[in-house]
């Protein structure tokens, strides 16, 4: 090996880093068996910072630009090395580059529903997900606590730690807000602001800054969501007794049209009894007093008779001869138990 090749191998006078792609947070310039030449050039591009580390201790930081490495612009490193020759000889040091670009499109979410004490529902389990963006703001702290001596450190390596920090902040923000789940779900932007405020200190401890944070969805597990939907339906329906009576009244024509013989007749009569109750309740609601027994019975009998008549009209052929109602004189089939006109029972 020629002497010139040996010297070029041992000394480096140009230090720079061109990012190969997104997602790289820290890159250590390869310095094995090499020393930095006095007067060498350091190029730091936009969205980068460079940090000199001497024997494990962070020294000088360089912002974007072209820097000539002399004693004047390496004060901390010069002091650590105790140079007495005005920095005329090469020196050995590790150089770390950091990407300060905003790492956008980072996703967060609950892998499993987390239990929260809700002001309205009590203990509930929630699921949530969204996006966030961050950047390296303090390279010295990041290198000391996160990157250490790795040659390359990426977003993917840091992602699990950030997710845990976000989940902790999410739980704390929701618990401290004392706002019901339904209100939080309707104000996701405000919830995102509260979570970001709770998470920011954890990012700063790692030398990072949380630039943006959004909550895209806040929901309950499927089984709890079904219960919430049922509760909403009940609130929309209102008075369950009135709704049940309405459903019973609607079922009378269906039961009367049943071609199932005695089963259809029984269904019709049962529906008629329900209708009698509806009439009775309506009378009580209109007067504020219980309806007279006679009026209630008459209404019930009329409903039952109407149902029985509907069964006959639907195809139930009368059997035997005819007879006349003992109450109103209407003509009836001999087998009729109730009058289709007035609803009176037939002996």
C-alpha cells in the first residue's frame, strides 16, 4: 500500500451525510481507524444537526451550513482535549448527524380497549386511534437517552416507546377531564389538545418535540356499542308503555288475517284484549280518572268482537245456522261467541 493511500485512509477532511430516505433520526459518521484532519470541512444540510462526541461526552453542536473545523469553532471539544498546539494535529471524535425534519404520518392506537372511569357510564372500555408528528429538537439528549452508540437509529425503533407514552397520556387526559364519553366523542379536537399536552413532557425527556396530534376515532368495543345503541333507541322511543300499546294495536290486523284456524282466532282475541286496555288507558288519560268498568268492558268486548269478525272475513267459514245477538239483534253465525257489531258475549 502506498504512503498516500495510507494517509488518506487515516485522515478525513470532509464530513457530511446525505439522508437515504425518511425515517432515519440519527446517523453516526463512520470514523473507525480514522481521525479528523485539522481544518477539515463539515457540511450540515437543512433539516440536520451535527453533534461531536468525545469519549462518550457530548461536545460541540453544529447547525446547517459549511463549517471549517478549527479551534475557534470547537471550543468545548478543545477544552475536553486540552490541546496545547492550537489544534494543529488531527483528533479523534465521533460525529453524529440528526434529522430534524418533522416525522409525519405516525399512527397511534389502542391495541386493546383500555378501561376508563366515565362520569356518566361508570367504568367503560374505550378504543381510540389517530395520527401524530414529531421531530428531534435536542440531539444531545436524544443521543444520550435514545440513540446511544448505534450507527443508525430510525423511527421504527422508537415507535413502541412513543406509543406507550401516548397511551399513558391518553388515559391521564381522559381521567383528568371529568367529561362524559359522549361529550368527548363529540369533541375529538379538544380531546386531542388535552392528550398532546399530557404527552409532550414524555417526548421532551427523549429530546423530541410533539408537533401535531389528532384523534380520528373514539369508540366502545362492539358489545358495549350495541348497549349504547339500545339506550339511544329507548330514549328516542320515549314512554315504553305507550310504545308497547301502539305495537299491540298494530298487531291486531296481522293477527286477524292469520289463516291458522283457532290459533288465529286466539291471536285475534288476545290482540283485542290489548286494544281494550289501550282504550281504557286513553279514557283514563283524557279524564284524569279511572274509566267506568262498564265502559272499559264495552270497549274490550267491542275490540274482541272486531277481531273475531276480522278472522271470519279473512277466511274462517262460519259453521251451522245463524242466530241473532242477544244485545243488539245483529245477525251472527250460530257458532259465534261474541257479537261482531257490539262485541257483546253470546251465551
